[in-house]
């Protein structure tokens, strides 16, 4: 049976390089990785992950915790994480809290503490300092996506600024009657996303000295169907109808566009709509949005956590100096926003 030394000789690489290339550890060029993989395939060599784990203290397995997998943002982000880990030779173990407090407690107090994981990526999960320290105490690097975590690395978008900029985009077009459809209170549990985006809307409106009617400030469940029902009720208000809607997600913006059509309102001639996300269906709806590149966030999160593990040190010796980063976003202007209709 061929061994790693045979693979090294056939590929013309060192044993250490072959080990990194096949095991997903450390920095290896794409060319060297392919040479090692081709040589291993020719010889029928498969790296023993059990032996590798015993030798390095690594399991080549990253734990990812998400609230749900049936939402576009989370599934897109997971796609980015999974693709990056696969390229690096790492497995992914997925945990979903399902907005359930008991599930969350079990995951944090049991599953993540098992020594089969090398690191943890927590998505839209606001861990306490004690919860982060519990993971760091067993030498498992932690990275949060969606908000700041005490003592851990994090990646997030600036939700307040995005909401403020989205509202100001409508104000800049000349709109003065601008409504907001945000997330319901139940989605405020971690990082207060609905509240933060609502605050951005309110600050932009107050900064422009624009009043907003109470009926223009509505909530939904971040789905097309939920926002469709909410927008129908809002747009049926007759004379007090807004000329623009800022939706806190693209899917809710889609619902608002569909509701507008039910009333014979043209988008954008009679009603402008803007969202936040960068959903792939945005182009179909002609939606103006702030693209936060969910898949790109996932890829970047995976690279960041792999960087923590790439120093080829035993887990207990990996240094941890938390870094918080704001992920870049971009405004994508399409046909759903325009100047308001003449009075």
C-alpha cells in the first residue's frame, strides 16, 4: 500500500507539503495542491484523518451554528462557508437553533464543547462573554457573523448605516412620504437587527425633517408572503398612502412590489421600493437594493477561521487576538426606485 512518502516522491513535493495539501492544513499553492492530489489519486493513497488528528490535535471539522436553513440569507451564507471549507479539505458540522431557546442551550452547552470540532462559526447568534470564553477555554477559535462577540473575531455589515443610506436614497429622489417594513419583535433576539434598521430609517427621516405616519412603520417576518400582507394593508390606506417603501430585506421588498400591483400601482411611477440583501431574484423584480453578498460573507468567514488554524500549531497554542471587521456592501440601483409622482 502506498504511503505519504510515495506520494511525495511522485509529486516532487516534500512530505510536509503533501500533508498540508491533502489534509487542508496550512498554506499550499493551488499548483502544489493539485500535484499532491493527482499523485495521491494515481497511487490510490488516502490520507488517514484519524492518524492526522492524533498527530496534530485537529479534526478538520468546523462547527457552524445558524438560526435556520430555510431562509435565503442563511442558506446563501452556508453555501459560501461550505464551498471554502471543501476546498481546504475541512468538514462542516451544522447546527440550527430554530429560534428555540432549549435548542440553543443544548448546542452551546453540549455539542460545541465536544472535541470533534476545531473551530466554531456562529451566524446571527449573540453569544455572551461567558459562552465565548467557554469555547476558547477548550482552545476552539470562535468567529461571529452578524454582530460583535465579546472576545471573539467577528464579521458584520453596518445595519444602521445601510438602513439610513437606503432611506436617504429615497429622500434624495424627492420622496417625502416614505414607509418602512421591518422585522417583527421576535427577530430582535440576537443583535437587534430589526430595531437597528428601523433606527437607521428614523434617523434619516428626522435628519431630513420628514414626518412619518404611525401606519407607515410596520413589521413583518422577513418573508415575501408576510410582507405582501403587510404592504397590502398599508397601501390600502387611500389618501395617506406612501410614495416609497424601504423594506428591511429584499424578500419583504418583493412582497411590497407584488402588493402594489394588486392596487394597480406602478413601480416605480407610483411607488418606489428599496431593500437590503442582494438576493439573486432582485434582478427579476428590478429591485434597487444594498447588496451585502451573503455568499461572499460566508466564504470570507470560512477563510478567516481557517487562517486561525493555518499556523500549523497544536490547537492549544493558537494565539487569539480578536478582530472585528465590517464587510463591504454596495448600492445596486435598478428600476424599482425613481422620483415620486407629481401631486
